[in-house]
C-alpha cells in the first residue's frame, strides 16, 4: 500500500440521506456514471458487470444503501437492481471514532478530577480544556491526548515489571546492543509476551481478582488504548492482514458496552462478508479500498472515509464563497470543481512560499506534556498492586470484557450472523449519527478537530 492513490471527488447532490427515495436517486446517478465511465474507457461494460464497484460509508449510509438495493430486488435489469454497487461495507475511520467515544464513555467522568491516574485527572493536569468527553466534536484532541496517556502507561508497565526507573539509561536486557538483529527481535517478542501475560490482555468472561481500583482502571485503560494504537498502526502501514483481527477484538469491547452498540453489528457484517461471502479478489479489493495513500510511500496510508470528510470540508468552503448565490446549479458546479481548485491553490501557495493558516498548534501534545505524565506515573505507580486503593470507578474491572456473559454473546452473534446471511438490515436502538454535517451549515467545531491528512 505504498503506491500513491488517485482520488476523484464527486459533486454534492441535493438529496436527503434519510429518505430511501433520495438514496435511490443517488445510487441511480452512480450507476449512470459508472456505465458511462466504463463505456468510454473500455468500449463495453463487461468488466463492470463482472466485478462491480465497492461501495462504503458510515453506518447510516451503509444501512440506507443496502435497504435501497433490497427495494429494487425485483427490477428486470442489473442496473435497476443496482447490482454494480457491490458489496456495501462500513468504513474504518468512523468505526475507530466510535471506539474512542465508547472508551471515553467508560473511563472519563468529570467527578474524578481529583482522583490520581484517571483521564479527567490528566486532562486537568495538562490543561487540555478541549478534552471534554465529546469525541465527535473534538476528535483530534481526544485522540492525541488518549494516545499520550496510553503510551506513557505502557512504559510505566515495563518500568514496574522489570524494576526500572527513568534515570536508568542502561539498555535492558544487559548487552542487548551487541546482539544480532535476530536476537534483538526474539528478545523483544519475549519481553512483549511477558508484559501481555502479566496484565492478562483481553481476557473475556473472567472476573478481576484485584481490589485495587486504580490498578484495575489503569490496566483497563491500557488494554483499550493498546488496541486503539493497533488500529491506527494497521491503517498507517496499510497492513490488510490485521484489519479483520482488529475488528474481531472490537466485537467483545462493543458488546461489553451494549449488545445494541451501533458498530457491533457492522464489525460482524464486515468480517462475515470479507471472510465468507466474497471471492478472494473481492476480499482484497475491500480491504485495500478501506485505505488511501495520497502522498505515496510507506506509512502514509489513511482511512478512505477520512479523505471524504476532508473533501466535504473543502466543498463547504467553496459553498460559503458563493455568498447569496447558493442555488442548486451553482453548488453542484462549484463542488464538482473542488479538487481542481484545491490543487491550484496548493500549487500557488507552494510556489510563493505562503505558509498554511492554522487556528491551532500543529502538535497537540508537547514534549513537556510527555515529561509531566511520565514523571507523575513514576510517583503514582498505578501498576503496583495496593490492596484497598480507591478510584472514582469502583465497579470497573481490569479487563474491558471481564463482565461479558459469553453464552449471551454467542446467542446474539449467531442472530447477527443469520441477519447478515439473509441480507437483513440491522436497525439498532441507538440513535444514528450522521457524522458528516449538512453542507449548507457553518459548523466550525466539527471541521477544526478533524485529523490532518498527508498531502
């Protein structure tokens, strides 16, 4: 996934995503565009009939698209049945965003400001006022803050387990610097396994035995954060072999939050389609299509839906520039030209050395923040089990999935698998969130906290 991707943005359509009649119009326009493109490029639509085009989006988009296809099942032609838009899957950035939101719901509350080691404590200590538990409004701030705490907690685990300290600059184990690369890799795996075994990462259905509330909280936070870092690294490196594994780990965590969790069914749906229903070629296309590399090179991949979010933001800026002339024709025309306009502006700024304007610091986390957290953790020692130590989360266990009823989870997952096999559209009791704001609004809060993408 190191090859540079080509991304083509489509103009905005004046349709309501919540209405099936409008969704059918949108999908019909996609069918016409695909047939026209394949006809002009290959002289025939045989390749389109054979392979189709993968369609994806956030949960609301995915559910509406699948529902719209079911409404057209009895149509006489393939284009009317929307068969070229297959399969329909979820996108990974929105899933990661929901995972982070569930983590803050479980581990963040303002009445724990005075409790050492909690997220609210670190938020107050580092003066991160934009970290308030509302992940979707300030995603970037929450993500960087969360990763800082998790990385320092992982280091603290190693310090505690191997009896090290911050002042000790001697490599561990001794004389490891003189060892061969193979020996270093083997030793690293051994030490990593020792840490994971020590803290029983991702035990399911096994209650916690420790009555140290701070230890339970810190271990729970580290396990959730370790998986979050894993998801980020998987996308960044473009490692398609880890995507399914990451979603499998997400399933018990979402289920522990609620059996009606929005993205629980979507994880099951994605895994089932990719692993069971799709051909090896389509499986590869879905996995690779979940990531985009705008710059080329290794380690520069990002989620495809994050690119779409930035595309929507660029289109909003052009719409605002129309002033009072916000007619449907004008909006469609200017948004269709959005990629070209953005490229011209970027080239002009580069040739004239014009710096990019920003409303916030380029780095949310500073070196001083890392130093404060690491030194404080050495004093708090959250992973040194101390019986009776209290925290604001008295009922929290050390494992995110310890309280799961495995029998109930098996039954619920079997029901979900049956729905996926029958093509059933799951409508959860949780309220749908349309993560993309209306293009006609000026919601600055949603825009300023979107992660930057490499260009």
